[in-house]
């Protein structure tokens, strides 16, 4: 279908390199295209669907977005309200999606919707939804604190009709498919953050080395260079967790626990590193002229998007409870 046929470790290598882009929005948008909207289609979609949606998405001819979150259901995926009711050979979609990355420019959406009245984990399906169909309304581009180079949309559906052949895999398996996609999404986010945090620390070292306070460089203060050394150590520990998780994933293991741990740590470390480094930049750190202030805003999303810190903790706790007691 136009891909290179490489394993997931190569996705992570690309994500780390994209972290060198001096903002969070562009790596995130590419991540949506490569690791959030397409994995389920790749694994479970029909050949016809792959030719229609996957091939041009891989080629970069189509922009994809992921329709999961709603105004009343962010990390609580099971609580989404959007419905896709089957009528003949079509689904009729009603509802809405919120916080949709690339939603203002997307050509198609990987939509999660309720397709039956069954239990919340078995009544959802993923559907390839062209965004030019009648009844799809992009209500607004959301004005955000950070990630401002990436458009985020609120979208409504009013009696949108889509062919039933656009269903990805089996009906009722959408929640399961989405949970698999989430693991790759979270690991991609960790990988991009690693490089960004390294850049922030290094630029802070360079700035505090040349910035003079009370006739000596800021970096000469032991409290400053010790704290930067601690932050650099934390970044390397996160890298080790990421690489271990990716290696297990490539071998076919369930890495939900480790991916959740890495996502949790990345979100918290992003806040810690950017806040600490911005402080060492002093007044200059509070301007829009330096990278640390941009990453301070952009990387705050890491603890929210793709599952909040609290959601990651809940997942980790559930896996710990399955461990045998000593």
C-alpha cells in the first residue's frame, strides 16, 4: 500500500528525529497521520478501504484526523455518545467530536461511534469517514494555549450517510481496535518529547553559561548545574523505558502497562523540565523569543492528550492488580 514494511521501531526512530523540529505541533500532526489514524485501518481494514484511504494517506495526498474525543468524553472513551445507525447499506451518523487534531483540513476521519445499544466496550466501531459528506460541520478552529501551529477542530455530524463498507474490521470491535492504536500513539508522543527535552536542557546550559548574574555565570551556581544534571538523567531513564517497551512491542507483547508508564513519565517530565529551564532563563524565558517558552506551552499537552496522567495511573494500577501476590 506504499509503506516501507518496516517494524514499529522505525516509527520511533522517525518520531525522535521529528523532535528536532522547534515546535510541538508539527511532530504531533505527523504522528496523527502515521500512528493514530492509520494503524487500525492497516491491521483490520479491507483491501478496498486500504486502497481508498490508506494508500493516499501514506503518500501524503490525503490528510487524516482521528474522531474519538467528545465534549463529555475525553480520556473516558467508553462514554462517547456519537452514533452510527445502520440503515440498509449505509450508516447514518449523528453527534460530534471535540479536540480533533488536523480536523479543519482533514480529508477523512477515523471515526469511533456507537453502532449498537450493547455494553460500552462492545458497541463501538471504527469507520472511515470522508470529511466532504453532507451533514459534516466543522464548527470552529479551537484557540489553544500551545500547539498553535496545529489546527484543532470541533466537529458536528447531522444525519451523515456513509457506506457500510467503510467499516474498519468487525462491527463492535472499535473500542478494542482503538486501544491498540493508543499504545502506538502514546509511544510516538514519548519519543518526540525525548528529543525536545534534550534540546531545552542543552539550550538552557548554553544560555546560563553566558548569562552573568552577580559577576558570574548562572551555570556556575551549583544549584543550577546540579538540577540540570538531574533533569538530563531523568530524560535518559525515560529513553531506556521507551526502548524497552518498543522492543517488547516489536516482539508481539502486550505493552499497555509500560506504554502507560512511559506516557505518564513523559508528561510529568515535560512539565518539570520546561518549568525548571524557563526559570533559569529569567525574564527572557517569559518572552516568545526563545524556544523554552514555546515548549513550556506546547509540551503541556503531553499530560492531557492521548489519555491524561490520571488515566495512565488507572491503567497501571489495573495491571499491577493482576500480578500474583507473594
